[in-house]
C-alpha cells in the first residue's frame, strides 16, 4: 500500500486519467473528489462489497425448486 500525505486542494493521479483531490478535512473525516472517465466505476468499498454479495447470492438457487420445475 502506498501512503501519501496531501493537504486540502492537493491531488494525486492514478494512471493518466484518474485524479483524486482532497476537498476538505473535518476532524477524522476526509472529503475526496474523484475525476475519472465514465468507463471507470467508482464506489465506496461498502457499496462495492454489497454489490458483490448480491451477485453471489443471485447465483445461488434452491435445487428443490429446480426439481419442482422439472416436474411441472
């Protein structure tokens, strides 16, 4: 993990087209602005993890339901 110190108004670049800028610092909360191409999906980690879990859940199915459909 790369750890950087930035002040309000300063930025870091990720590759050539993703810019992360420190917008504000208020106590233990940091507000970041992220500029990225529309093709790059940007989510908070907890949202990303929830989406991943929903995707995993969607792939699970009850084999009893499958048997019922076969008998229908």
